[in-house]
C-alpha cells in the first residue's frame, strides 16, 4: 500500500517508536521506559492499523487502567485521524467487563438489571454476612474479609478453590466468602472484582461467545501491562489467542502495585505464551535531564528481576541531584519549605513542585511547615493528616477523655471498635438527650441507672463506660505522647486497624504512630499561658489544623503525595524526603521476599518524576512512636554514583557526596563560646519547660538551623532545635 500521504503518522516518532507503530499486524511487547512516549505510540499504532492496515475501528479493542486515560486515548485517536470513530472499544478492564456482562447477562448467570456494589456497599453486605454467621466482628473485621475476598477474586479463586488445610483463619474467611457470594446472588449484585472474574468465566464457560469476540476484536492493545493481575491477563490471553495483532505496552521497572494484586510475572510470561511476539524497547526519554536519568538507571540496575533497558535523552545534562542531611524531620521539612519558597520566588509555579514520600504519615510535619509559611498545598489523591479516618478516631478518644460531654466525639467512638452498640440504641440515647436537654454521656448514664435500656444493649453500654473509666485512670499523670499511645492501644484502635491487613492497614498504623510523634512535638512547644493542659492545647491544635483548608483543585498549589500516587505524573521540581533505611526501603520490604525489588522500582518511579531538578533528603534522627530513632542513609541514595550528587551538609557547607551518609557536623563545645544570635553560652545553666534544668554543652548550625546539646539533671542529654526549645537562662 502507498503510505506516502500517511507520513504524518510517523513524522514525530523516533526510530524505536516507528518500529512499534509501523510493524505489520503481529504480536509485540513494547517496553516503554519512563517518559518515553508510550501513549503516543499506542495512539499512533491504532491510527496506523486503521489507516494503513485498513482495520475497521469495530475490530479494535484498547485497554487502559483509568477512565481518564481511556477518554484521552480516544480523543487523541480521533484528533489524529480527523474523524469520529464508531464501534471501537476503548476502556478500562472493569469498564469493558461491565459492557460484556450487560450484553450477556443471561450467559453470565445474572439478572438483567444487576447492581454493582461500590466499596462501601460491599463492606456493609460483608458485615451483615458476618453477623448472620454469628461471628465476632471484632475478631473477624468486615474490612479484613473484604480485602481477603477481593484479593482472591483478583487471583481467579472462588471459595471452592481455597484449601484451608486446617488453618482456622483461611477456613473462616472462605466461609465468609461463600456466604457473601450467596448473598450477592440473592440480591442480584456484583462487586468490582467480580466484574473481571465473571467476565473471565463468560469466556471459559461459553466457547462460542469467546469465538465470536475473537473474530470481532482482531487488534488488541493494552496499556500499563505491568499492572495487570492474574484474572486480567487470563482474560486477555483467551481473547488474543487467534487475533491478527496484539500489542502490550508496559515497563517492568515501574511495576509497583504487587501489594494490590499486580503480577510483574505477566510481562515476563507474555513472550512464553506468545512465542512469536517480538520486543521493542522505548528508551529515549523526553522528560528528564541526563543526570536524573543516569541516577535512575544506576538504581534500577541493582534489580535482578528485569528485562533490561537504559533511559537516555538528547536533552541537557542538568544540575546535580541535591542531597540534604537534616537534623530531624522538622529540620527536613523546614529545608524543603525554604527551597520551595525560593523556587517560587524565582518564578516557578507552585503546581510544578511535588513532595514525594514513602508513607502517608510523613505528610504531617511537611503540612505544618507549609501552613506556617503560608504556602498553599494539596494532598494529591489523599487526605490531610488530621482528616484521615484513623486519626479522627484516635482524636475522638482524646476528646472524650478530656471531656466526655462532647457528643460528636462520643458518637464516633461509642461503637468503634465494634462492641455491640447498634444504631437503635444510639437513637434511644439521642432521643433521651434531646428530651432532657443533656449531653449524650449524661443520657447514657441516666438510661442505665433508670434501666431504660436493657439486655445486650445495656451490657454493651456498660462495657463502654467501664472502658472509658479504665482509660481515664490509666492516663493519669502521663505525658501527652504516652497518654496518646495508651489510648490508641487500650481502646482497641491499634488492633482494629491491624486486623484490616494489607497496605491500607499498614498505612493506618503508621499514621497512628505519627500521631504520637505529633503529641510529643506539641508538648515540647506547649505554652501553658494559652491552654491549661497539653491535652487541651493539642485538641485545639488539631481542630485548627483540620480547619485550615487545603488548596482547591484549580488553585496553584504545591503537590504532596506518596510515591505510589506519583506514578504517571511529572514535575519540574521534585523532593524525595525520608531517604532512610527502614523508611524507604520500607522495613517490611526487608522482611518479605521480592519486596525489596518492588521498593527499588518505586524509587525509580520517584526519581523519574523529576524533569529539571531533584532534591533528596534524609534525617539523622527521626521520631517513631514518640521515640528518637536513627536510620542509615537509604541504599537507593547510595546506589546513585557520587558524581551525580551535590551533598548539602548539616553545617551549611556543601560538596560532592561520597555515596555514603554525609560527615558529622562541626560542634562548638568550648566553654564560654556564645551561641550566635543569642545570649546563651556553652557551659551555662538553662531551663526547659518539659525537661527541667540542664547544662548547655554544645551547639551546631546557625540561624534557624541552630540546635543545642543539653545535659538535663533528670532527663539525660538531648539535642534540641533552638528555635523550638524556648530555653530560659
């Protein structure tokens, strides 16, 4: 075919991209490195099939992972071809599965107008099933069962496929799963995971239907192939067995969702399942500087399980990666905020700046620092620290211990964790409180005293009252962080969230640990002239923090997000904070086989989000669950060649990094030496509001970064940030 008039389909592509786009109808695996133009290749490939290979749009099926990406792909294809395309299927796995099941509801064993359960609907139904099975909800939390069911469906497993082998946990979860499936069938409902599994069953159970769609969809294209799970790949493999062309596009180096079912093995397995498939590598990057790409290449090269490629660019070398060694997380946040303020001053838009962290809990200190400086920000794809459910739960316990007559807080915790106090009982208490103009706490006591509530409900309420009395007694005389820790543990919140299992549970627990850190930091700075107790002040502080609205979506604001959330995004200036062993890579990855390589892929994703400038930071000391801990510099930083890093040392000097932790700061220890900008001197007695009297032994740094070493009479030796310590001489 004469393709001279179709040269516009290839003109803007590099050699590797042209190879993938203009290939004859066949099977190919495209390994698309970060920033290498994979969407462009997919769009141009579809246009090529339609314009050059004369494929009907009706014969094309393209799969993406988000509705937004699907809409963008369809729009770009139509713009490229200058025509509206009828009959072409472009969508997510879930969307396409839903379309199939609506068309073939009878074959799928569904009612014509079946209902799709969202996550909340599914949780409520599972909760009802657990109750019907007479299981203790505290021992078998609905959230835990929900995660179990969805993960097994993602693996293609029905209850009858699960072997318990005497394991009580597996046996119970299997029973819940089976009862839940029966309940869904009775209700004519399916959940999101069932959409995919039922669509796979449709192929398996109806060969004639499968053959019909194999004849129709002769050209299959799949984006983000490294993120497919077992069911998605099995569905695709069946559909693509006899087609003319099958293109899967992905990057094994960016496979970071193993914890939610993605199988990196799929991208390796593809060429085994389709032995005639060829591999094309897209390695030219159009996003980042050469320095950033060289750093990313160096880090990911340490992974053994990869297909191999090397990112490169025709762009500039760019500036070195900045590595800041902070005193602690507060110093780290101040440094990041100051760098952001300077960047904005140089004309960079706030929306072009991102702060990336491994754990959601790390956002709190960064949020406080940005708020203090009046820099608008957004938590991309998430909530601010004090707005997160587990934090609200813990704060509600603190509120009730401080003042049990706070109705909103009492309502939040009265049945959390579940203790058998239902909506009907709560309605009775509300009605009583309104009728007698008293608080819910008073209504609870008076209802018990007057036997207005009896039976199991009365026993549950009495148990709640006793719990609060025990908690109140347990925290008498405790420091604010210790008080917070006691409430989190003895209220049952810690166990409640731990039982949820999975990555979400781990995140919730890390956030609760960070709440203890927040309490410790607040107590150190607490001003007794403002609030009568540290607890009262902390509650007010949390309310004000959550009352401060983060920037609206359309507002120019700094973007804060986890490294997982950052995938697919790009920013001129990127900060990667908390680059420490045990934090990133996460401690759990060091204990579970295969997880370390996924953590390294996550580091690769983070590095390649940066277009022009990348700043990394780590802390000498970090507070964990109210205690100071020291972690070594992250191996992911040490894997970057030292020539690519510009190290910013604690003393304010800078220089080439050695690939190891920066050298220790210079101390001023000579007796009588004055602390610059203050009236303090080494050797003098000072008083701290919390730690008492001590001797100032040394100091380091200058200005806002000055910290002092003090040997206290009763608390031992501590390093304190001078700007926060509020010392009296």
